[in-house]
C-alpha cells in the first residue's frame, strides 16, 4: 500500500517536530522519509514544508559515519 499525505499526518509527528532545533528537525524528517521508502522525500516535504534539499542533506548526514553534532549551538559564530 502506498503511503499518502493523509495517512501519514500523525499529530504526534508534528508535536515532536515543533520541539526540535534545525538540525534535529532535519534528521527527524529525513528518518521519516527513509522509513516511507520510495516517494518518502516528496511525502515528508508536502507534510512539513521542509525543502527537498534539506531532507536529502539530513538523509546523507544520517547515512554518513560521522557522529551527529548535538551541541547547543546551531549556527556558526559570525
């Protein structure tokens, strides 16, 4: 069965998403896109409004072997 926008609009998803910082949102949405499989990027983009390149960046970060940055500072100084 193909996942649709309506079937994936879980209120808990949006509640959690609203509490995360930029990088955490990117990883969370990327994880959901990966879980949906084919068409996951499109589905999560339509649900959240987060751009496709941002979702793809999050997917690449999750798949990389580098440790994800979890420090409090989000943006670089300057």
